[in-house]
């Protein structure tokens, strides 16, 4: 399935169950394992599980492949592996603690140069 279609389906599935703060991060320059990371917040264990199930079901209905789901037991952080896209559905405290957005975003060139200059004492 085309990455754009897969992304659109995953985001729509999250929106259907009222996910909050949905963020799509292009990781092609950071990792060769997958092309996108989608991060969304659910307010409770039940909503986090429902969001992950919604992604799973919508992708399957469209003929896509779901490689796996991890974390459904606790419902604090559920990962849905779609191959080219990894979807993280988290409760607010877990999302704030792990801050995956900062981990996966590629800093703009100017910001990287400034960080390097700061480290070198320039």
C-alpha cells in the first residue's frame, strides 16, 4: 500500500476515536526501518486501546498489513506496526515522559550547527 494512503488511513482511524495531538513525523532521514512515526494521545487505558484497534481495523479493511501490536495489556502505550509506519498511542503522562517527538524529529541545519558550536565553546 502507498505510504500516503497508509498514513491517511491511520490518521483517519485515530481521528474517528477522538485522538488528541496527532503528530506525523517523517523519519526517512533518521531511520531506514520505517518512513513515518505517528504519535497520538488517548485520555484513558480504554481509549488508548480503542485507538489502536481502530488503526488495526481500518488498515485491515483497506487491504493493508498490520505486522503487530504491542502494549495492549496495559493500555498506557500501544504500538501498532504497519511496516512503513509505526503508530504510537499513549496516555498524556507517558507521552510527556518519553517525548518521542524530540527523539524522531530531525533538527533543522541551523539548529544543529548552533548545538555543535555551543559544544565547542564557540
